[in-house]
C-alpha cells in the first residue's frame, strides 16, 4: 500500500493493488485513510516562509530584468550557525510523521495478515467439504450402479430366484431373516440379495453355502458394511439348496457357525 501511494510500485503491483481496491472495500478504505494521513502530516509539518523573504521577492519582480539603478538590492540573508546536536523543527516533524507511518503500516500488516489467516481457514474448510461431497457422490454412484444391476437381473428371464428364510431353519437366531439368491442359469453366476439379516458382531461374517449332494460348498463371504443391495458370489454349477451361516471373519472351509436362513432350489 505504501509503495502504491508513494509512487514506488511498478505497473504490475499497481494493477494488482487497484484490483484489490475494486474487490474489497476495506482495502480501498485503508488506502484512502493512508493518503489522508499523509496529507495531514504534510500540512502539519509545513513551515511558512518569513515575511521579509516575500517582500524581497516582490520588490525584485517589480524592478524588472534590466537591473535599474533605482531598484533595491536583494537583501542579504544572514545565515546563523546551527548549534551542534540541534535538530531543526521541520526534521522533527518529518521524523514524527515517519514514525506514525511506520506504526500505521505495522497495524495494517497485522490486520491483513489476520484477514489472510481467516480466508485461508475458510478455504481449507470449503476444500474439506468439497472432498466429503465427492466421497458421498462416489458412494451414491456405486449404489445407483448396484441398483441398476439388480433391476436388470430381476428382469432377466435367465435368472432363477431362490428365496431363503429363517423360518425354514429350526432354531434360527433370526426367524424373520430373509435373503434371495439370483442364479444365472446360463453362466451359473450367483448373486445374493440380503432382505433382513441382523448386523453381525465384530469379528464375525456371514458366509453363503451351496449344498451339493448333501455336501456344503463355499459360495462366498458377505460384507454387510458395504451396504450393497446385490453382491456377486462364487460361481456354482449346481446345487440342491442354499444356506447362510455366521462364521469367523474371513470364513471357514466347512460350516461351523449357526445357520440363519435356507432355501431350496
């Protein structure tokens, strides 16, 4: 600001500062206040010339350029020696004005530094919000794609549906539990849709089984935390029924946990 007002700024700095004055009223107000303070200090430090100097100049102008004999000679101004160590009054005014300007500059620097910190903090907050919105949008896009895949699978004439219910399992921990198997009769791909199963406790995970000739075959693990409507499981060429048990995290080669739901093919 000081460089701009005092005419010391280059063209790029002047352009940038003028743009800031246009965009921010507080910057423009600070510039006007600084210019006004300079003017006030200059007026306060002004020293009026002695009256005799004014009279001498007027008499010399009245005599003309030819140096007539009748004109009065310019008075000789006696210079008085200045005592060593004495500071002229004008210099005192200049020094006082410099101190005031310095204090004003420091105050403005502190003010705009605080403003910068505030704007920087707001920018970081907006950036964090934008990142969070992007993550939420990605989750929604995933759910939408899963929903579209589910609708297409349900409408496919090659997709067999096997209903699994907790009521079909004696002593099921979830008698009202429901799930649906979508089995592609051409590719033998298996998809699982969970209708109603309780959230497993920490360290536990649901596992799908295909019963083939009275033998359980691992058909894949279900990750409830992902919240997917339909999950692709392992390819099962043939089976007589499907069932879901609750096993340790990561699954088991054979069923060891309690069976929750079951459905015949």
